[in-house]
C-alpha cells in the first residue's frame, strides 16, 4: 500500500543517512533523521527471525493491546475499540489481512500500551536490542518509568496512527524490524506558528465545523494521509516531512513533533520516548514555548 501525494501540501523528504554518531544525530536534534541499516547486526534481523510467525512463537501467550483506526474518531491517533489479544491470535487473525479487505474486515493494529518490553515478552528482549544511537539517554534519577515502553507496534499493511503528539512532548526513536512504515512529521516550530486549538494537550489537531446546509456542528481532526484543506487550510503553510522507514532502519523524531505513521507493508517495530543530553536544549525550548503543555516540565 502506498500513500498518494496530495496537492497543496509542502512535502519535504526526511534526511536519510547510512551511519551517524549519537552526537551528530542529537545535536541540535530539531529535525527528523532516518538511519539506514542501523539494525542490520541485531539478533532479530538474523536467521529469518524478523517475521510475524517468529514473534507469535516466542510471545504467543502474551497479551497485547489492539486498536482500530477510524477517520470519524477524534481521539488520540484516531485509535478506538481497544481490545487485549493474545499475540499468537493477533498474528493468526490479523497480520495476514490486507488493506484491500478493509471495507469488510477490520484492520486491527497491535501496540503494547499496557506492558512494553521486557514485561510483554521477556525472552524477546534478547533479540530486540536498543539501537546504539539510542543507548545513551539522560538518566531519569529514578523519578519516572513507563511500563508501556519500549513499546511494540505490529500491524498489517494499511493500519496507521494518525497525526498526534507524544506524551510530555518528548522526542523518540523507532526501529523497524520487518516491513515498511511511512512517516509524515510536522515540526513543533511550524505547528506552534500556524496551528490553533488544544493539539499540544490533546495530541490531535482538531476543530469544530458547521454544515452550511443543516447548520449542524461536528468535530473533525486533521488527517495527514487524506487531508481536507477546506477544513484545515493552515496545513498548506507548514512543512510536512515524509520518508519511508524500512526493515533494519531507525528513525529519530524530535521534541513536540506532530507525526502520523502508515504501515505500507505488514510491519513490526519498537519505540521509546527518550531524553538525550544533546537534545535537552531543544526540548527545553519546545517546552517553554508551548507554555509547558502536555506536562512537559515533568519530562525534565
């Protein structure tokens, strides 16, 4: 499945590099970067392990959160109908489904929101290593630990997370172990200048619109994969960074960035929100300019 380009959007390609040091990547850390092949030496990329069947065999009895995307739902990332499922059942019943069947079959997306690694599947942690570029995070002094992270994302082609901001406006990295994910990213510097509303708190860009015929009002969200520029003309004023993250690649997304993710192939990925010393200055700037939105001061 591929995303079609839309007229009226300012699409900017995400920078792609073959190799990078943590200092180069995270200083100043205000733009997204894709690091190609950063996972190629990881155990999960070896011996034909990077496939749904291996994950189901290793973690089959683990429970993972699953959701369905709806363009009529204005909550976080457009995800609704949360349901816990066994990993093996999810792989068997949903990973083989394709986007072409979405009219008749639900496309369910799995993410370990309740319990991340290693609690979700302790044995998997030996295969699912933290990328080298993400291994030098700022110490939290024991003040905060998110049980849902590192978070696993797994879904068939066509599943997605619509445009949203992450908790505390934190930056994050994401590793793709099989399949392909397409990212669209709007930097904080652009969204804070051109967007209005509660998107920094709610994580979604949304507004109330009125039907000119009936006068009835309803709430709509900006859909970055199928944007309605009649409702959101301000979207034509921002840069939308776009890039494909393939199996073996890692992407870095900066603080306070709105981002949407489309699985263009069946995919499996791991991610976590992390603070690094070189990006601390940028994070503080974002947090202050946002008027400490999304409790971002707690991330410091």
